[in-house]
C-alpha cells in the first residue's frame, strides 16, 4: 500500500510539473495586422531638432493625407496607417521647402 501511495504522490508531482511547463510554454498569439507606422525626427542642417514642424504623409495609392506636428525633441509619428507606399513632407515657417 505504501508503494502505491508513493507512486500516486510522485505521479501528482510529475503531473503538476508537466502542467506548469505546458502553461508557461503557451505564449499569447498575436494576430496579423494590416497596419503600419512611420516615425521620424526633424532636424535643421546643423543637426538641431526642429520642434513644431508640420509633418504630412500621403498614401501613394489612395491619396489620403495624414498630418501631425513634431514634438519638442523633433520627433513625429504616424501610427496605425493602412499598409502601402507613402511620401512624407515636412514644413516649418522660416525653413525652405524641398
């Protein structure tokens, strides 16, 4: 009887360990997405960041335009864009447009 009890005790430990390993190995699955993002930094010719610059991006296929403004550190971002080809333009008063 003791042998049977020890066997069952060991079987429970093995089962619990196996359950733990399986639960840790199961990682969350992320869905595929059909969105993207564009991130950049605006800077003048000397390399100084340009805050408050207007940034525009246009989807080449649809013509849809998105706009944002650069942060105090010159950074701008267009998040959650439909996948596609885009052009990006930056404008700031006092700077020549390309």
